[in-house]
C-alpha cells in the first residue's frame, strides 16, 4: 500500500540496522533538514528513515518505515570566547525514539525543499521481496 511519509535522511546505516534488529531505537537529530522534518512530526506518526542523503534521494531508495514513540526538542546554549568577545551560540536538537514497522521503498518524492519537511510517497516492502 502506498502512503505519504515525512522522511528522515542521511541516517547512519548502522543505526538503521540496529532499529531493524531491536525494533526500537532512540536518535538525536542535529541536521537542519531532519530538524525541519521532525518539527512536522507528532508522536504516533510513521516516518520513512533512510541512509540516503537528502541530495541523493530518488524513487527506488530503500529505508525503513517506523513509528515515532517519543519526541523531545532540546535547545543547547553555550558561550564562546573569541579574541576577548563573548559569543552565545544555540544548537537545536531533537531526540526521538522510533519503533520499526516495516521496510520501505520510495515511489515518488513529493517535497524536497530546504526549510520544509521532506515528504515522500513510499511502499511497504514485504519481507520475502526484501530477501531477494
């Protein structure tokens, strides 16, 4: 069945394998494109997670479909001293826990613009098809 999903891209293949093996995985997301995507996701939503870069996302790209179990937005502030001047820097991260649902393959990319969530149309891949 084809469904629309918000996509998280450039996720380490080791993390994806761990999610597949243990069915549950927490991640701390820092990249701007994944932050934009996570801001549009609610707990309980399903997302498409792939190791493909946002620039290399094409129809046929594989990944996993996972349900968001929890989501926490964190703002880290730090002070940096440069040449006697104090600079304050802020870093936004999102920590989320995902539950494996199934394998998936992108059919179409619906939206891939900076500043917006990445949205794809994807099919679930039956296990026997993935094994080939």
